[in-house]
């Protein structure tokens, strides 16, 4: 190590994105320390072909020495096979505490110069944790708007932000720009000819969660990550029904591109797919039997909101669609009026109206003859049977449904049911309270300490299930039971009936008329209903009479478990 004149050194680049920032707190602190005790750690340099002293590591210390008018600085020469960039980056990572943005700037230089070619090489090169390196690498494929934001505003201390950024970086730059543009337009309503600026992005992120200054970045990047995240099950569905090769040909035809900043991220392109709804509609309408049927009949996603919503799948044939319509509406497909469909390729629904002889007003059928007897002879029994079944089903749920049960992938089954089958609007956020309004609760878990995202989802799932399962119909509960591997509603009430509970069986048979009971009692039709009831409930029957009328959605009310439990 030698003392070398400060004016002898030159620089051929700094790994930090902003170079030496003399206004930073780090720079001022280091300057104060050097002024007091001097430079204790020497800088390193190499000699170039011209014999000049090129700084490898120590740009800040050299700058401070010149600011303090020091004529010499301790330095040692470092020549060898390792390139300057790697030496700078390695030293800075171990000693100065580079930001992720600084590291990404250096990593990008290493990629451009061919020093590294794979993510594995990068992870193995330095002594930082894999998570830290992954976050730094993520910055290499973040949109310039995001990088500028962090350059100007820094990153808050939320532990989850690096994870969100890593997920976002897997998406092509053009996809990121599309989502950011849409989010800005939703927030600021730009003029048609107004371009998005860094200021617009900063305003959006800083104000995204107006309930607390600490969470705004976390909330924004969580939402952006969710909007960009590809759904593996959806991509598998596309490949199974359309075929990956055919789908990619459509993308090529529509000039769909996946733009990454460098080759280290191109491995994620295989999991990307065009998620534009109109594009997906074109593909599935052209390449599937049901899609061709909808196309031939000019069925659109803006045609209206019909009386019936019939779920179907594009992987099925039209014959299956006909069966579903018939089962759901009691009408043949050719006899219903197809109003439109919901436009969702992965959870499609067909909107249908009743035949034209009936008028539909607010989902109530107005028949031409108000005094006519109902065509269904059992129309008056559905509500009664459903009311009989309600306490049995509710008790079964209390004993057998565990809201935190997960599937093989670790996903909460009940949460999936609430969101995707119940289509319930659910509050997914951490508890908060408006400043200065301590006596008003804005979140059901306000007084609980939520320490992780997993715990938040579990707590909210328990709360939501308790709040919403009673609002479900029997048909909706059957969907949940099937997902959980439990009995169906009919199986549950049948088991209870066959358990020979006196009150259960009596209340069931009491729903039937005297003439209906006479068919099973073996007594003369002239006997009273009470005698027929007494002789019927205790009989051991091969089949439960009228069991197909139980747990239906044919009642006259809202058909929810709650409505039948009151």
C-alpha cells in the first residue's frame, strides 16, 4: 500500500446508478468520519495501457479526499484477471451497502459486457443472500417508470415489497407498461393526448393506499403483481383445449410480443400468454365447438344480463351445453332466448331468458293468467322442504366444515369457494383505522395483530365464511362440499332421515298432504291426517318419499340457507 497523490487518479465508471452522490447522508457521514480520523481503508486501482491510475473501488473516498483538499490518499494496485466491474461490485456489496437499484445497474453492465450469462452465475458470484441478489436482479427487468420511482423516493421497509418486485420482473416490459398505464388512467383520468410522466407514477404509488403512509408502496406493488401474475391453471387450460402451438400462432398473427430487458429473463416467456379478453374470445370462438356455436349465433358479451346464468366450459361439446341449459332452465336450448355471455373464457356463463310468452321484469316472471294454478304440482312444497333441511345442513357445517382446510397446493378451499363460486366481494387488506377516529371500526379484524399475509388470509377466511355461508343456496353449498370431499346436501338430510329420529321424520312427513300420506300409511283415505302421519313416520321405507323436492333452488324466496333458517 502506498500514499499516492489524489490528482493522479482517473475514473472509467462507477457501478452505482447515480455515481457519487455528495448530498446523500451516507456521503456526509463518511466525509465527517474521514475529516476526524483520516482515510483508514485504502482505495484500489489499476494501471491502464497509458500508465494512468484507474480507480476500481473507492470513488467516494477519493471524492471526499479532494473535497477536504487532501493531497494524498492510501491506495494499492490491483491488477489481474478479474475485471474492474466485478471487483467494484464485489467490494461495494461487501462494504458499502449498495441499494438494489445500484446493484441492478452494475449487474446490467456485467450482462452487457458478457461477464455473466445466467442467473446461476450471478447468485454464485457474491456473498449476498439469494433473496437480496434476486431483488437486485429483478430491478434489471422493471419498467423505467418503477426504477425512477425508487431512485427518487427509495423503498420503504415492508418485507413483502422485494417479493412483489421479483414477481413483477417476470413479466415483459410491455406488459408492465400496459398495466401501469391503465392504473394511472384509472387514478388520474389523463387527457387523450397527455403522456404519462414519472411524476404521474410517483403520485399514483405514493397515494395508492391513502389509509397509511407506511403501506402505500406495499399496497401498490401487491396490486400490480397480482394484475401481472399469470395463472398456471388458466395456461394449462389453454394448452389442453386450444394447444400451445395453435395459441402461439394466434399470438404471432396479432403481433403479441414479450419484451424483456435482457436474456436472463427470457426463461419466463414460456409461462406468459396474451390475456386480452377480445383476443382470447377470438381464439376460443374459432377453435372450439361451443365457441363456433356462439359465433354463429352472434352471442356477445355485451348483449344483456339474462334471467338464467348457465355455467359451461369451452372444452365441452354443444350437446353438453344443451344438457346444461335444459337442466338449469327446464327448457331446451332452442326454446330459450340467448341474451349474451359473460366474456370470461375460464369461468364462462351463458345468459338466457325465458321463452317470449313470459315477460321478465326484475327476474320475476309475470304470467299471462294471474289466477292460473302453478304448473308444478309441488311448487308449494319446495320452501317447506328447504326449511326442514336448513337446521340439519347448518349443524353438519358446524361439525364438518373446517374453513382453513387446504388443497394439495396449499390453497384455502373455502376462500376459493367464496371468491370464485360465491363471487363474493371480500376485503383483502390489513386492518387499519382512520387517523383521529378511534371509536369507529373499518375492518373486521381491527383489533387483531396480523403478522403475515398468510395469517391475514386465514383470519379473513374464517370471518368471511361465518359471514357468508348462510347466504348460499343449497346448490352453492353442494359445490363447497364437493371441493372439501364431503357429502352432498341430499346425502346429509337422507342420512338424518334414516337415523329414525322421531321429530325429524314427523316434521318431514307433516309437509305432505293427507292424500299423499295415505299412499304410505296403509290406512283408509277417510282417516285424519294425524292418523296417517302417525302410521307413516315410523315405517321403514325403501326410499324417502319426495326426497327429490328437498334442497332445491326452486323456492319462492332468495333460496339461501339463512332465509330457510329464520
